[in-house]
């Protein structure tokens, strides 16, 4: 079996985020690390929407990310610490829209190792030096400089190693232009390593150490070190030099401390707590994330606590000596892994879990009535300040970036009966978790919908002048009339536009610089800017049937076959070309391309005829309307569209180009002209038109839907795109160096045109039955559009009821209260408030207590209270995934945690009903793992799945980690025992058990008589159930340990296994393996006891191995597109959705194997990791080709594409077609 790995949706979780002017213009960009890929985004300072400029896989694990700028520079560089054992400096090139390596210096082994640097980065704020550190022992400093050509140079590394030292965090201290200084949080474990009693480990204190890089002597000195009182988790550098006092803020448990060298004494301030918090009172509070904002005149810090509350922190100084720290509650947002304050006044929050947000900072929170806390206020040791959280006041949400991370589990199913299956994904954590329904398609936002007096048959938009920014009119054509609407603040009907309203219209367009043209069945109406009208009437009894128009040319057909061609002369008049041309068959459709810049005309006309052909005619005045080429079609063409696509220009920002530089029209910049042909059988063809000879070549086909395909040319992100309408609407566009053909997640449309107004610069105006709709597409490049339904606790697993398609979801949270406990806890605290008050304050205390009980803070914003370790809350929810309504939910008692769930039919019951089996752990402690056993609960499901009837509860002595229906009974993995249970009257009855699984059962699959059991760390065991002897016998197992997270059966002998280190492997039982035990003549089953490699006597063989690089949480064999083939679909913890697709021919496999080999050599990964060794991180990669690497072929420069194609005896177009074909055959 040979597989090809495809990523359908890139990871959406963010591990690091940095901001800076990477493109060198005035705009600020944000660079996100998504674990194993980098994404560059730009928030639009006017609308606040975030646009992705570039997303690139780096085939490695990003451990640290920083931006820096050389003194006096205008552009930020990016320095990346990864698992490659190399420091890499990248620069963003706006002209190519690519990240390029400026430097790559090797310093150690690859892999995420303890003593190889790459985990921590610290940058000197003036950009003169960078320090890169390991978790233990090693630190290296590099000096940055420029050479005579102003290019960035990097020195050889200077060592600052210290053995037996662990590092927690490091930052660059701002010291102006003195020698660069770095501050590190360290701990020396030498003493505690030698002390067996463990006392020394308790006594060891963290130290704050300053390292100075002496630029004169060119080495690093340990300048100063002092022990810290509390255990700190991170440092924040304070502006220095002329801007501030320098030094660092140390964020530790419950305290914030300011320290600096010299005669500065420590300033210490407790972290404020929420008033009347339900949290465990013994719990410490820490800051998890920070952002610094500095302007020429002021600076402040935003620090976020683990509950999500942001505090604004300022420092008061006396003669450059800090006298106090001031804290003020700012706002509450979801807990973040990174925050960035941009110069444009935006705050970007990369959430730990769930969607990421962009906020506008509306107020700095200086003049509100929020209390300000200060380190100068007198407090007892161990006491703190209290504040009341509230909804957003200083921040305004402007954009939300959907993120699926973390995906807990997912399933592909067509519950909505839409032909195309949906992907149902459980994601998130705690009260922010959701069930998301993902559909392949672009999200459409409806700007306006208005009813029309009848059913129109076409719609167009036109501008009054060619250089106008926005459209002036919308023209709607009916069967016997034409309606003209003017676009302004509102859209209203006008009668003085010059258009003929008493006739249907075939086409409208802007002509030349400032004229309009209307083609109707009886003639052509040319409306000049001064409202003069020129008419051309159709001769005799003939009428116009089809037409094609662009800025300077008009082509019409008279009575079906005769072509008449008009072209605009320099005075702006339309002139008819003398000869008319008769076509051999009836003309079904026509298309003209747009007139290229600096040219008089579009050189070719495409005509679709009823004899199933498309012909290209020349419009050159020397041989006008003569045929150039022809293509035969499988069925008649319904519509044609000529577009120029594949520009690289539109991706560069206007700010990045020189204002006075002439626009370049080099060969590489010019797009390719494509002829799109929509057929009457619902197929779209895309063919390349040769701009010189008019030949057609390289046809791609795609089935769009059941209706004939109509095509419309529109503008998207400044480039041409094609809207194709069949039973679904599709958009074909070019985005980030590759073609996308994506359906719109919207109802069926009939006719459309591009639309541009002040409110919506790039929209679509479309008609559907008797309504006119204005639509906008904002999230170009997105694969899925999603509908999210909120859940209360972290979802663990779900099952789909086969008859109704409703979902039963198990939700469980550790460190959480159930609703009942929460209410009881609130009552208790309110009672304490009442009883603590004296006589005079009793009335006030009662009011406060009642207010406290009635106050409900939404937990999805303010986080759920942390109850303490060993406390669990669970519930079972039934959800109708189509409408998102919860049918019912059942809470379990406090400290009962749902570990597994399965839907079963019991043969004993003989009622044909489905039962829900739920495995529950009681009083589970995670570390060290202690449990008080568990329960098996059985519920009977109502046939409509609208209620659960509790049957009985069975106590068991171990945790039920996995459940599975098997031959009308229930298979349960209780700890390391595998048991078969059957339904009894009062409890479940144990029928059979196997005690030979080594550690703990985490997953069970069953097929026929075989059971496939996954152990937590020993991979999969293959068992056979022998009914006659009532025995479960292990007949084969795996030779390698694997820490299983998900499995799925591919066939009776083959299973796909994902493990917690990010690997996928496929195990298959060889033909020689037998699961039949009767071959042993002695009858003692010695064959099974003999064993091999201390396991079963037979072993499965590994047929595929691949390192995905993210933990796979679910695997499923499914088809994603109607009529497609089956693929292995996976989803990962970081929000990636991908597929492994099988090769159907050896020839394809060889082709992609060679392409992968060439790409490894020609385009090595960006951060210096070797691609082959990355994909073989744990087990050598075997029989799986990396589609992500192969697809980078589409975005490398043309010269490299040509040389690779030459080595493979192909053309670049053929390779691109292969890449597109394998994608569209299985997925999108």
C-alpha cells in the first residue's frame, strides 16, 4: 500500500505570535507560528479585518520566534528557533510574497533536545545581538551587524554555558547602547542532584542571572546573579536608555516584582484576585502572557492572568529609579498563548484554545472609575487586592479568526443529506468548547437582500467612468423590461440613465472611458457621457440572440449563426467591421477577454457552438473573425469566460512598491489567459489559451453540479476570478500561488455580476428566484466554513444515533464544579458574608449576598472556576447537529468522570433498540494515577433519540477506558482487563475476560470474530473470540511500542494507528498469520503460550509509517466528495484536517516519488530541518509520500520549476495538473 499525504485544513492553533514591519512599508504585520508552519497576516487598519499574506510549511517544529530590527533599519527580520539545531534568520520579500533565508547557522544536533539551544530566544532591543538558549546548560550569543552593502551579517557563536543549570525564560534587557545584556531565570540543581533525601530540592531557589555581551572583548560574562523568593515563570523587559528605567519585571506566583542592577531596590506588588471567586482559595495566581506597548513619550505593559483578566501596568519613576508599580484592571479576554499590541491601536490575542481575536484598543483605561492598585499601598504579607471582572470596556472586538484547536475527536458523516459529507468536530476546552460542523466551501456574508417585482433573468453592474472606484448602476433584466438602479447610500430606481427600460437586455457594460452600452434583442444602444444616444438597429426581421462585450469591443450574433463585430475608434464611436461571418452551427455562447493594459483590443473571441465545439476566432484587423483553433467538447457549451489569472502582482501591497517606479510588465509577472467553459451537463473545463497563436492546451475538468454551468467574471483581491453557477455556486480564483476552486456555502444562485460600492469594495450582486442579493466573500483561501454550537465542558467523545442522525456527546472536565456544587458553594459563601457582618451592616451584607448569588458571569468569557485537583464534572448532551439545538442534557454527580461511551444493540433484549453504555471513573486522581474504580451505566435510547432512560449501574474495580459493541454484547476495557458484558436485569453480567494486555486499554475496535485492542503504550493486540470455548485469545501483536491515540480498521487484516508523538503507522497481518487455534493437536493451546519477543507468537508487519508532526486525535476511512474515492481522514490536536490517499497505479507513485526527491534537493525546508529526517523522526518513513512538499512545487520560481520538470521529462504544466488531479480525485 502506497499513500500520499494531503493537508486539507492547515493547523489553526497558534504557539507564538510576533509583530513588526516585515514588508518594510508603514503597515504592521503579525507573524504566527502554528507549530509546524508560519503564517504572515496583515490587519487592515481601516476595516480591522485580518488578511493572510502567506502561509508556509517549514517541516520542523517551531520552538521560539522573535522579530528584530537593526538600529536605523526600516524593516524587521525574523529569527526562528526550531528542532533543526540551527539558528535561522528570515526576511519577508513582498515582491515574491515569500519568506527567504538570510542566514542559517548550525550549532547542534537536530530534534527537540534538552541541551541543544532553540527553546528560548532573547533579543537585544537595539537589534545588536541575539541569545539562544536550551532548557539545560547551553546558551549561545550571536552578534548582528551590517556589511558595506547594508546586508545583515551574523557572527560566530559566543558560548555562555553553565552545567547543572535549568533555564525557565530569558529576555534582552534594554540598556540603550551600552553592552547588550540578557536576563535569565535559572535554577542550579547540582546540590539537589546529589542529595538522596530530597531536602535540597525543596530548598533550592530560582535565580535571576544577568549575562553581559562585551562587544569590545567579544565574549559573554555572567554579570550578576541573585536568588528569588517565589518561583517565577517569566520575565518582561522594561524599556531603557532614554525611554525608561531599564530592568525587568518578574512574574511569579501571586507576585509581580521589578528588579534592576545598581542601587535600585526591589519593588513588589501582589497580583489582584477576583472578588468572591469560586476558585480553590489555596490556589496561586500567575501571569501567563504579556505585551509591551511603547511610543516616544510613554510605555505600558498588558499582562494577562490565567483566568484571562488583563492588567495594565505602569511604572512610576524618580530620577530613573522606579518607586512604584501601578496595576489597573483593563479587560477580560480568553487566556492567550501570545498577545501583540500593534502601532495601529489593535490588540491581537492568540488564544490558547479556540478562536483568536483582534481587538481595537478604544480607551487606554486612564480616566475610568476602575480602582488603581499600587505597590505603595500597605498590605500584610500574603494578602492581595480584589477587583470585579466586567464585560469589555476598553477593547472593541473587530475580527475573529476561527480556530479548531484543540480538536478532541471528529467524524465525517452526511447527517444533513447534502450529497457532500460534513465534518463534525469536537473542539475547545472547558466552557469555550464547541461542536463545529465543517462544510467544504467559502463563507458568504449577506450584505443586502431585496425583493423584485418579478423573476429577473440577468443582472449587471456598470461604472460611469472607467477610472471610477465604485459602480454607478445595477441593471436588472426581466422577460419584457429592464430595471435600472443607482448605487449610492441606498439603492433606488432611476429613469434618466439613458438605458431603454421597455425591453429585456442581453448585456450591459461600460465602454471606453466614460460611455455605456446596452445590447437588447433589436439593437445596440451606445450612451455617451453627455447622455447622447447612438442606436444600431438589427437589420430586417433578424434579432440579436447572443453577445459579448468588453471595454472597447462588441460582438453580436444575428438570428443564431451570423457574427457582427464592432470596435471603438479613437473618437469613441462604435464602428462595424465590414465583413460578417457565418458560423457552421448555431452559436450557444460567446466570450471576450478584457483589453490588456496599453493595447487597443482583446485579440481573441471564443465561440461555443451547438455542434459540441468551442472555436477561437482572431480579432486582428488584418484577418478579422478567421478561426484560429477549435476544441471538441463532451456536451454543448452553456457559457464561456476568458480570464487572465496567476498574476504575482496583486499579492504585493501598494505600500511596498516604490511610488515612482514604473509598473513592471515582465514575462514572469504576466498572468496566463484561461478559457473557462461551462458545459450543459454540469462540468467546468479550464483550458490555457496561447496569447499569440490562439491555440488551446492543457484542459482540466471538474464536475460542479447537476445544472448547466453559467460563468461570470468578477474581481477578487484585485485580480480576476470566475464565478461558476450550477446547482451550487463555485468560485475559481488564484490565491497564494495556487488555484482554488471552492463552492460557496450559500443557496443556489442564477445570475451574478461583480459589485463595488463604499460599503463593500469587492462584492457580488446576484439574483435568486425573485430576490436581488448583495454578497461579500471575505475569507478567501479558507477550505471549510463552519457553524459552531457551544458546549459546557470539554467534549471527550460522541456517538451518532443511526436512525435520527442526532449526536450524543460526553463532556467531562477536570478541576471543575458541577452546576449543583457551584450553587451550593455560592450559597455557602453568601451565608459567610451575612454572618461575618456586624449589626449595623447586616442589611447591606444581605443585599451584597443576594447580588452575589444572582450575578452570573458567562463562563465562556470569564473562564470556569478552578475547583481543585481530583474534582470532576460531567454531562451527557443530545444535540441535533442540523439546527444546533440541545434536545436534553444529563448531569452526573460531582467527581464522576466519563471516560468512554458506546452505542450498542443487545441481542438479549431483543427489542431492536439502541442502548448507550457509558464508562465512568470515580474520584480519579491524575498524577499519581489513583482511582476508586468506576461504573458502567446503561441507558436505553428512545427511538426518536429525544430522551434517555436509565437502566442500571454496574460497579467495577477499574476505570472503563474503552467500550465497543460486539456481536450483540458489550466489550469493555477495564484498566488492563478486556471483558465481555451482557445486559442483565439489575446490572451488567460479566461473560468472559482476558488479562494479558500489559498496561491499560485505551481503544477497542471489532470486526467479525476479531477484536483489535489498543494498549496505552504497547500498540495494538489482535484477539479472536472463540464462542465455543467462550475465550478471548491474543493471536498476534505489534513488534514496536506505540502510545496509541486513535485507530481505525482499514480491512479485516489492516489497522491504522496514530500515536502521541505525531506518527501514523499502518499495521497488517501477513497471510501466514492464522487466528484459528484448532491447528494445535495437543489441545493445550501451547501455540498461544509459546510467545515471541515476550508477546504473542505471531506479529503484524508495518506497511506504512509517517511522522505528521502533530498528535492525531481521530482517524476515519471516508469519502469527502460525492463520487470520490475513499481516503484515510485524520484530524489533529492543533486543528489540522488532512487525508492519506492511496495511489491507484505504480506509475503515479513513481512520478510523485521523483517529484518529492527533486523538491527535497531544490527547495529544502525553510528552517533548516532535513525533510527526510523530519518525516522519519521516530520510525523511518515508509511508503508514504509528502504531498505538502510536492505542492510547494506550485510556489517555487519558474526557473526551478522548469529544471525539475526537465529532469522528469515533463512540462511544468503537466506536473501542476498531476498535483491538482490527485487532490481533486479524493478531496478538495
